[in-house]
């Protein structure tokens, strides 16, 4: 994970933004990974309307 921000837009609306690192070997699965992250977030807090933006970047060890 590079960065994550969460903002309450209203009593029931939340914005989640994240920039995540994906290993070059797994980059072809990034769409499935993002979909799974979004599903997991929504499953954990179902009472909120959640707007999710996730951006990927290539993993670098340095």
C-alpha cells in the first residue's frame, strides 16, 4: 500500500481513495484485485454508501 485516504462526505456517504503497489508478475490481475478490495470494503461496512477509487502502481523494492 502506498497511500490511503478516507473522507466522510455525509452521515452515510464515504469516499475511499487508495494507491496500491502491484508486483509486475501480478499486474495482469490488477482489475480482479481492485474488484476484490472494493467488495471486501463494502462487505465490512454495508450501512454506508461508499465511493471507492483505487489506483495501481508497479511495486518497487526500493
